[in-house]
C-alpha cells in the first residue's frame, strides 16, 4: 500500500508494511520538512558526514523502499519507521522536531484504528473527497468502486499475480472491453497529463458504474473458475469487461448519447492530486 501524508501542508511519502504492520516514511521528505532545505538530499549527506553514528545507522538499519517521485516514477528511496525517524530527528536542530514527533505518533495510531475498523478509513476518504469538491452521491459510488477494485486485486493475488505490470495489463483488458479504451487513452480523453492523476477520480456516475460492473463480473468469474495461469486470468478479464461493454452500448442506445465523457473534476475541485487508493 502506497500513500502520501501531510504534515503542515507538506507531503511525506509513506509505505505501509503489511508484514511488519508499521509505516515507513521517506527520510529525504522528513529532512526537507524539518530543515526547510531547498535540497534535502544534500542536507542529508552533510548530516551523515557530521554524525558518523547516524551515517552507519542509516546505512544498516533504514531500508530502501520503492516510492513514487514527483514525476510519477517509482524509485527506491531511503525510508525509516517511527523509531528510525526519532533517531534522525536527534541530529537535526529544528523547532519542528516536537510537532513532527507528535504527528508521527498520530499517523501510526490512526492506521491501527483503521485496521481494526475499516469504516474509519472510508470516512477519511469521504472527507478528503468532500474537501476536493465532489458531491456526496459521487463519493459513495467512488468508494464502492474502490472496494470492488480491492476485491478484484485480492482475487488476482490469490491466482498468483504479483507484478504491477501484470495488474496493469489485466486492468487494461477490462477497460478496453468495457469502454473500448485502455486507461492511458481514457486519461487523454479526460485531459489528464500527470502520471499521478487517476482517471477514475474524474469519471462521471455512469463511467464509475460500468467500471464497477466490469471489475465485479471479472472477480466473480475468476472466483468460480480459479484460473491457474496469467493468460487464463487475462481471458477472464476480457470476458468480465465485455459484460460491462455490452451493457454500456445498450445504455447508450437508449439514451442516444455516449457514456464516455471528457468531463473531469480539475476545475471543480481546484486540486488535481490523486488519492493513492488503488493498485
């Protein structure tokens, strides 16, 4: 699970480790916030030279975790858990140190609460979407779509599918059969130019509905047939999407217009950042 947290309106890239049940935070992002440095990478190098014990600590204790860069690419990034960051904070004289410690504790506590009660995570998502200007009716559909998507990816994992590339291929099969467009083509229609932008956050009600239908049918077929190879899962993804595609075309005949829309929510929300909710 990837995510971005905000500390005083500044982004911190994070990674939730399911095995260890703890957050990892980008060390560079944390250093940048605590120092207000325009080049936190250089600042980190300097404090590592200044504090030999910290340099050894970072080199042996803190792992390299894959996180998304500003350009949307995934890169291995030095990361630390809460305990690691407390050690790093000790080497950085900053008036933000204590508030940041409190923030770290709060982030960890909220995650534990969300694991014990998933409804809290849904409420958090609803709040964020409301702040971005979406209607409550749209938000309900979007969150339902997220749940259906997560069920689908869990099913794919059960079938031995692991790589991001394979997930993307299967997703594209469903989208192509449903709308005649793969996700990258859909983003072009929506006028989305950033890799981090999720076209689902800019779908209309009908687009969300048919997306959910294609993914739900795919999940049901896969659970019934239990494909044991990637080609079989790919074929099922195409079949599931085709069910939604047929329904979409019939709906378009009745309405006399296309379901596929150029509408997006960039102007409405004034904030086009994407919530990292789906794989």
